[in-house]
């Protein structure tokens, strides 16, 4: 009897560990990846602009690749569509922006590049804080009817085609590199946006 007690203790501890890990797995699965936190439409001097804030959580595999010199290319996409009951939906505007994220081993800093512009950051969290804010190119007011109703959409994803060839194999065999918020859509009414901004400016 005495010799069998250690076995049951070990089995019980393993069972507790399995239950604990199973409880954590959904949390990690939810935390990793890209999701939309907030999306909105603003009226500026240049026209209407779609904005989105994303939650970006890179898993361990992606972070390790980044720290070893792998450059990540993220594509931020926006669309604006007008629904027409008498015909096919009309696509008013489409915009796409590529943001490059990489780590400089010599300076030990992360760098965000958008076209010719770039910024350096001492931590990954600070770099992701910039990456998570995405804006569309301004949409001319002439293309948008104030009395109309439109459907805006946004998406942020990792461009896996830009990954090194060896890593691209892992894209098809696992989910470590499946970083895609999928499309998020919201309805906008230009007249409501104009009224809200007028009220905001009047209250200042």
C-alpha cells in the first residue's frame, strides 16, 4: 500500500497539470493573432477617411523569426461600397497600404517602414502600437453623397508571400503564420458624420 502512494500522487499532479494547460489553451488561442478593436470614419479637409485600430499579438514562433532577421510585411486594406437595390453594389473606393516590420540586430531596435517613412522603437510593443493604427487614403467628398448609406470595410493581414521560401512551407502546415484579422465591416451615413463633427466643433 505504502509503495503505491507516490504513483497516485504523480498521477494526480499530472491530471491537475493537464486540466491547467487545457484551461490556458483557449486563452492563448484567443490572444494570438490580429483582430479589430475599433473602426470609424472621419471627415477631413481632404475628404472622408476610414480609420481602424487593431489588436496585434504575435505568437512565440513569429517573434523568434522577427528577432532573427525575418522581415514581416503587413497589408492594411480599406473599402467603401454603396449598396444599390436596383443594381450591383458600387465600389466607391479601395486603398491598400504595406507596412514593413523588422528588427535591427546591430542597433537592437524594431523599425516600422511605410513607403519612404520609417520609425525606430526600442521594444516590439511600441512598434506594434504604431502598426495597429491603420488609415485609408482620403476619399473625395464628390464621390460620397451626404444622403446616402455606405458599407465600409477594413482588414489587416500578414503578407505570407513575402516570407522566406522555407518559412512559406510552414504557412500551409500550421497556424503560426496565419495572421489575418479577416474583413470587418460597418455602416456609415455621411450626413450623420457631418452632423457629429459639426456638434463637436461647436462645443469646443
